């Protein structure tokens, strides 16, 4: 199951991240995950929120440059080697990870990791083959 991730281009200036998170907060949109990458000129904020359609609309209405992309969220055992075992499977099948980060959510001994890869179908097939599955929006409390 693919989950919607929102990417927001930020000016590389003090307060820009605070403005975006306040805008989301003021509109009762809850963050589930956040990742920031930056260059000298701009930052790229990647977020998963409880209502991606509403968040995208609010951000666009307030002049932000926004894109929405599908990502795959996988529950891994929240213990040493939980993530390492999954990454080893990806290495064995030559699936390249473009980026990854963690969700704030932890449930029943599981940590949730967000993955973006060009080989989405191969990634999902690999998960199925090894008894793993992509998390659903319902499981994560997302709309």
C-alpha cells in the first residue's frame, strides 16, 4: 500500500520550517513523519500527515511549492537488526533506496520506516515473499 508523502520546497532562511509547521497546526493537521534535506539555496521538507489532501491544499493556498509522491511504509521489528535485516534483503535483490526516514509511530514492538525507491513493485513483491507487508493508511491513522 502506498502512502502519500508531501514534499515542500523551503527557502533556506530562519523561520521557514516554523511557518510551515504552524500553518499545518493552525489547520489541525497532524504530522506523522518529517525529514529535511538541504542545500545552500533551499531545503526540501518531506512530511507524512494525517490528512494529505487537506495539507496539500492549505500549503498551496499559502504560496508553498508542494508535490505529493507515493512512498512505502514498512513495519520492522523495533529491536537491534530489525532494519538491518530488511536492508539486507533489498541489497540481495539490488533494489536501490532513493531515501528513507522513520515515522513517529511505534506499535506493538514495531517501528515504521518510510521508503522511496524507483522499483516499487519489486520492493512490494520482496516484502510479500518474506512475509512482510507495506503499512496501510488505516493502520497509520491517515486519511
